[in-house]
C-alpha cells in the first residue's frame, strides 16, 4: 500500500496477539496506509513476534518496523521476570487488582516509540489495541490514560505544535472479546496466525491455562467455534 491523501499513513502497534491483529485490520479497513510496529522487549512469550510477522504479511502493511529493548533490566512483571504466570483463574480473580502480568510502563514506552515513527512518517494517527473490558486491571489500558497520552503527544511533537492534531485510536477499548473476534473476522483476520499466550510451551504452542488463553478460548466458545490456535 502507498500513502495518499485518501489513504493517510497510520502507525499500528502490532504484538501478534488477537487484539492487535483486529486493530490492524480495522485501521486498514478504515482506509489507512498501515505501518506496523512491534517490540522485542525481553518478553517470555517472544514467539508472539513470529505471529506479528505473519499477521502483518497476511493483512498487508506498508512497512513493519521492529524495536529491540530489554525491559528485563527492570523486571517487576511475570512477562519479563521469573515470577510464575497465573494459571486457571476464574473471571473474578482475573478482574481483581493489577495482575503480575502487567509490565510497568509498557504502553507508555510503546506509544512513545510509535509517536516517534509517526513524526518521521508524517502521520497523525496511532492505533493501539488496548481493551478496558477483559483487562480492566491494567492501568495503561484505561480510556483516561489514552486521553492523557494523546494530550502529551500534541504538546510534545512538531506536528502538534504546528496544529496537526495527533489522534490515538483505540477501536477495541470498550468491546468484549467476542465482538473483537467478530470485527476481526469481518475484516479478514486469520486468527490461527495470532498468539496471545503469556507462558507458551517449549514448542511455542499456547499453554491453554493463562489468563490470555482462557479469555480468548471462552470468547471463541461463546461464538460457537474453537480457538484456532488450541
């Protein structure tokens, strides 16, 4: 895809998970020329990066940038440290408090990089697949956080100072997982290419027991279909 006035450039954060794949498909369907941005940040589920590459290719992106950084130096999360990933939790347990799978400041770091790429591309549109329904315990997935970062983005960039308003699009933020899947399927997402598991097996297959696996498995079941990765 090439950018034009009719197809403005957008930066889309792409982890390789179900939500980010659906977000990319939505941005593309909305007429944006999509530039995907993925991060190798020392996550234990690094296999998601293989999924990100496959999703980007399947949906068609103008470019796919990769950033390598090491959040393991800070730790503080089961995704970047040696803490055990919670398994087989019910919905009440998942929604109570901030989970240990929260990576400190991760979305702030990712959005900052996305903002830098957007400036270089001349883009004023950033897409991120945060969701405040299933993951209400994550402080950096809340609408208030996104609104605050958008304000920062418009204060801290050349585009913002020149009056070109930057927008952070969060098309999934109020959707339950079932609707996210439906929206993705309508736009051609092959969810068999995605990876959501926090603690994959040595083979790279999902564990089927962590919060992320259970939430997507339940959503597919509610739609009357199996999770294609299990």
